[in-house]
């Protein structure tokens, strides 16, 4: 349900949540830690900085850190930077601009509960919460 860019943004925020607040994490270090190409990550972090979620400092001792405490940043804030209105999908089939009980698509009734849970997860889960979630090993 998320683009690669949004996933990278969330990975970066979670990694920055593990960084001590006054310290800046160098971009190259962050890139290696979360396995995201440095150039791509730089653009993602630039967008997060413009949105007020990350602070960036250039030069020696510079890098990135969260602009606010991790507990105060909801996942939806980062996702909306890259997904916009798509972070809160209305019509899963894309038939209607706004899918509702009055103007439903054929999947509306089935998707309504999934949509509500998805939006609640993004709105109610902070970066700190995501950083504390148990890491599940990759398959294989």
C-alpha cells in the first residue's frame, strides 16, 4: 500500500529515532544502516526536512536528526509527504474520487473496514512506536 519512497522515509525516521537526540547522523551512515541508496535517501530526507520532520545540517558534524521527539511524529505525517491523499485511500478500485456508502464501488463494503484500520494505524502509531516494534527476520 506504500510506495518505495514512503517505506524508505519510514525506515529513515525509525533509524533516526534510535539516534541520541542532540546528535546528527551522517547521511552516508544512515544510508548504509537502512540499506537505501545515498542519493535517493538524500532526496527523501530533504522532503522530510521541508515538512518539518527532520533537521539537516551540512558539513563536519552534520547529518540528520528528528525535528521533534519520535513519540510526537505520527507515521501518517511522513507518509502524506510522499503519498498525499493516497495515504488515505478512498476507492480501492479507483472508480470514484470519493467512494462512500452513498456512491459505493463494488469493493466498498469489503474495503471500508480495512481502510479504517489502515488510517487508524498510520494516525495512531508514532515513529517511536514503530522503532519499538519487534523486528521480524526476513524470510529465507
